[in-house]
C-alpha cells in the first residue's frame, strides 16, 4: 500500500487516477483548488475511505506552503497533474496575450517545481521516492506544429523541469518522470478525444509504478512508449 498525492484531482485524469489508486488500496491525498466544491472527490472518499481531500492552487506559494504544512504523511508517489490549456490558435490568436502566458506557464511549469520543492521532504520520507509530472506530447519539440503556443511551450517546460529534477534528485534516490496521458476525453481533451479517463489513469499508474532510478528522467506515454523530447 502506497501513499500517493495527486494535484488537480477534482476532475478529469487526476480524479480518475485518484479512483484507480484508492480502489487498489493506496492512500490518496487528492488536492483541489476548491475542496468544498469537489463533489466527486467527496463521493470517492465516502465510497473507499482512502481519500483525503486538501486545498491547493499550484500557482500560489502560500497555498503550496499550507499544503506542505497540512501533509505530515510520507508520500510514496507525488503526481503533478494540475494543468491548463488556454487556446489552440496560432500567432494571431487573441487568447495568447501576456496574462494567458503568465497563467499557463505558472500553472504548468512553475506549479510542478513549487509543489515538488515544498513536498520533497515528504517524498524523501517515503519508500516509493517517485515524482511524476503529467506533461503532454504537445510539449515534444519533435511534434511542433505551429499552434497552441503557451500550452506547447509550457509542456516542453514541464518536461525540462522533470529532467532537471531527475538530475538533481538522482543522488538523493528520488526518481522523476514526465508523462503524456494520451488524448483523453476530459474538459481539456474534449469529447472527441481518443481514450477514456479510466484507460489513461490505469496506464499512467502502471507507468508510475515502473519508474525507478534506472529510468529516471524518462518521457513516455501512458502505454510506456517513449516520447521524443
Ligand atoms: N486531456 C488530454 O487529452 C490531455 C492530453 C495531454 C496532457 N494532458 C494533461 O493532463 C493533465 C490533466 O488534464 P485533464 O484533461 O484532466 O484536464 P482538466 O479536466 O481540465 O482538469 C485540470 C485539473 O487541473 C486543475 N488545475 C488547473 N489549474 C490549477 C491550479 N492553478 N492549481 C491547482 N489545480 C489546478 C483543475 O482544477 P479546477 O477544477 O479548479 O480548474 C483540474 O482539477 C494536465 O496537466 C493536462 O495538461 C491532458
């Protein structure tokens, strides 16, 4: 039985990963920006008795510090899943203004860094010693296709953060990976996406279990296929 902390767990892939983990017997610390509105997490907690819901906005350092203070448990797997996608357009997309860049980069790049920094002592206290950053194949430079600039740049940045954390934390025995969850039917992925949240979450959890000091720094998808940087 592991303890797994998942950010952005109130809906989408994060919620599905919380369900997979709780149903297999793990203890889940599930974070949400607004726990009082996280009805699906409350129901999962009621159903399984294995989910603790805590507040976290990954862009707010006070919120990150408050989560760390409210988390005395050792964390075996830290999953940085919270993310935003503002718009799919190109250079002329009006939604790609400075505020959007700030929001997307803060959430998708700085968020995993700040949460890792605050929670690292809890991860080092655990036996799993794994950190998983949910990035995207849209962050692969090999697949650059001239659109969704803030999101693509942010997900490339998230992989870069994962790679640097893997290097810095290797001597401390903590493994770090970056993951593409597939194109998933969520609010972000849309109803026409390829796979269900269940398939993505099940695959991602298997990949997190497989992460080791031998594979630290990996960038792979939910099936274990390597994604080019
Ligand atoms: N769906 C896909 O096809 C797909 C593909 C590739 C990668 N991804 C990545 O997979 C992850 C999950 O995506 P999803 O499809 O499940 O997205 P989603 O349904 O839009 O859910 C996003 C989650 O992130 C949370 N979040 C956003 N900003 C936050 C912040 N500042 N602090 C804390 N939590 C915040 C949201 O909370 P609120 O409810 O409060 O907004 C929500 O729980 C993201 O990192 C995404 O980029 C998704």
